[in-house]
């Protein structure tokens, strides 16, 4: 499958902005790939997405590094416990969906939770529900004055784990909203949310790499070699776009424009559902 520079340019911009804004990058990338008639499950597209995620997470590291360096053992402890609860929630959902829903209810033992990622109806519903949460948080306009607490961190970890199986349910939107509703200061919620994502993303990417490499190792290595030039371009483009998106997000949070992200998610989710019902 041929992937052109203009397609990579579009995907890099979408991935970087949507990954850092509370609007779900995975849902937007899948929609864009389908619009450009690309196969999201193809080895070259998975390899490209890994490079885009790497660029975005590099931007997150650069942007927050000075603030993370000032953290005490208290914040690091909360980060570790929150990430633990993310893993517990994600694993519980994986078992529940694959063993109970797919195997026992549907009689399809070979399906994995990743199959939910391909369903546009589920993506649309997740976008809508995520948008509702973000919009509600924006309407409440919580002016948090508390420091990050263990309870708030656990809530953020649990909601992040809940987002894992569902493309369209924004991880950053959910975690930041829960943190704000817990009364925590905006800056600390932002730092904790992206620190959690910074830990989670490499684990998720490694899982995808090992999974694809195990299935078709020669093909995956070949595609990575073929994508060297375009992949380098994608990495730096997603890195630069990520830095701009992070700065923009901080400004919108400070000015209490959070609810507009929610309105976007609600509108997009509803629009996809209407389109699917009419087509």
C-alpha cells in the first residue's frame, strides 16, 4: 500500500493535535485513514502510527520536563498508584469483554478487545460520551485550589483505564476532567494527566510492536525500513505540532474554554451516528 507525503502530513497534524487535545486522536486518525482509503490495520500504517506517537510523546516530555523535575516523592507516588489502577481497570475490561462478551455471549473466542477499535458506531458513541463529560466539566468551571491528592490520582487512573478499550473516549479529556472535578489545581491536573499518558503510551506501543512483529516479523521490519524517510518526516512533524498543541491546550484551560472541546466531541459523535444511520 502506497502512503504519500501529503497523507503523512495530514495524519501527523491530526495525530498531534487530537492526541493532546481532549478529542481522541485514535478516533480522528481512524476516520482520516478511512477517508483517505488507507487500511489502519496494515503493517505500514501501524508502523507509521508508532512513529507519530513517538514524536508526540517527545513533545510532551520536552514541554513538561522542567515542571516534572520539581515533583516531590508525593507526586511520584500518586503517579505510580494512578498508573497501577489504570492497569487494573484496563486488564479487568479486557477480560470482561473478551471472556464474557465475545466468548460466552457471542460465541467468538478468537476476537480480541482491539476489534472494538474498528467499529465506527462505537467510536461515535465514545466521542459523544467523552464530549458530554468534557462539556459538563467546562460548564461547572471548577476553580480548583487543592494540591494533587491520592484520591484524585486514583480517580484519574481508573478513568484512564476505562478509556483504553474504546477508541473515541479521550484519555486526556477524561483524566483532566476528573481531576478538575476533584477540585485540584489546573496546572497540577495537566501535569499529572500527561505524565500518566507518557508512561502508558510506550507500553501500549511496545505491545503493538510485539504483536505485529510476532505475526509478520519480516513484513514489519521491511515496512519500517521503507518508512525511514517518510517516518522521519512524520516524527518531526508530529513533534513540532505537538509542542504547538500543548501550548494551545494550556491557554484554553487557563481561559476556561474547556467546554468547547466537549461541544466538538458531542457534535462529531452525533454527526457520525447520523451519517451511519442514513448510509
